[in-house]
């Protein structure tokens, strides 16, 4: 399955294609996306993550075509 990923600059983009999609196995969760992006577990807990523009938990199962958006809880200015 493919999900669209809007990730912050601190993520690894190795698993995201030129169109912003990441391929995942069926039944993958948001946590699987964060692992592929190289985000350490402690940071995953403070990261604002949304699926289809709704705030969700890390164990949320994804479906083909979902949109995953990530925003750091802390940003510089």
C-alpha cells in the first residue's frame, strides 16, 4: 500500500518517493512510518502526527491512500 507523507526536515526521506509517497505492507501502522523516517522512539511520543488530517495514536493502522502529516511539537523562530 502507499501513503502520502508530509514530513519535517529532521526526517530521513530515503523511503519517500519523488511524489511524496511511502510504500508499506498491508496492516502497517503510523509507528511503522515513523520508524522508516528514522525518528527515534522518544521523539515519536512528542511528535504531532495526523492521518487524514486528524490527530491519531502511534498504533493507528493505515490504509492505502492515507495522508500522514508530521509536525514537531517544538520549532525555532
